[in-house]
C-alpha cells in the first residue's frame, strides 16, 4: 500500500474506532466533559459539572460547588428521588439525545427551587461554550445559561 493511501486508511480506521467508542471528553463536537456553569442572573461561576454519556444519552452531575457553603449543600427542595441528596455528585441533567445538531428530550433540575424542566443543549464557539436552555412547555418559555468548557 502506498504511503498516502495507508495514512488515509489509518485515519479512517481511527475515526471509526472513535465513533464506536463514543465521544471522548473534551471533544469539541460533543458536550461530554467538564464545564463551568455560569449563573445567567449574576454572571458568576457557580459550579463545575461533568457531562457524561451513558447508553447513548447524556447526563450531568455536579462535581464541585463554588458558592459559599456549597460543598455541604443538599437538594432540600427536590421533589423526586434526589430530595435531600448532597449537591456534590447529584445528577441534575438526564436523558439528553442528539437530534438534528441539538441535544434534547431530557430534563434538567434546578436545585435552587426543586423544579424540573425540559432541556436542550447546543455547542457554540467551536465546542468551548454550551448553551443550556431549560423550559416549560415551549422553548420560548424558559431561560438559557452559557457554560464554559473546563480546560
């Protein structure tokens, strides 16, 4: 096999292997990885979260709470199985699926008030930012946070 053809074949094989294994953390084409959540009201960083893939769906859990007293906080206002669970380690986003360039179909929990919203995600700025929209009913009735990829 000639050298350019061999290189193209190896690149193709590596691409197939990456697809079969799922998106790697830090892949700019995937939300999988660590993110700094930015409060849409204050503009301040609130936490570090980990977005991960499980069974073809995306989930997110809190890895670090950066608010004062946040390390010991619990989800006291949650109404489901997450009630009174520690915020650190809490899975607050569930069952997101890629659909036409956007992740949707799952839900997101606001631990401040215990409400659960429908959710959609969209990568921007070459995968360095993640637009996270929580809403009730229609997407127009909600709010958006911009998360920044953790380096």
